[in-house]
């Protein structure tokens, strides 16, 4: 049961985090529209972080799911 709780928690955190990316992306686009100067390209950083979140989640969930699936 504890394993299932951890799997659920990882999935919930991943989903919440990914839901927050679109509003952040819209805010960045709005700032760019109004010529707000930024030191780096946050859209690229945001997309990189999005892919990293998905990758880490899969690495965390994948092996565990495969192990408990036959049970």
C-alpha cells in the first residue's frame, strides 16, 4: 500500500507542476509582447524543465510500476 501511495504522490505532483507551466508560458509571452527585458529566454527554460519533469517522473514511476504490475 505504501508503494501505491508514493506512486500516486509522484503522479499528483507531476500533474500539478505541468498544469502550472501553461500559465507561466502565457505570462512570459505577455511580458515579451510588452517588450519587458529578460536576461535569458525563459520559454526555452520552461520547455526544458517541462521535459525534465516528465523524464524524472517516468524514471521514478517506470521501474516500480513494472515491478508491481504482475502482483
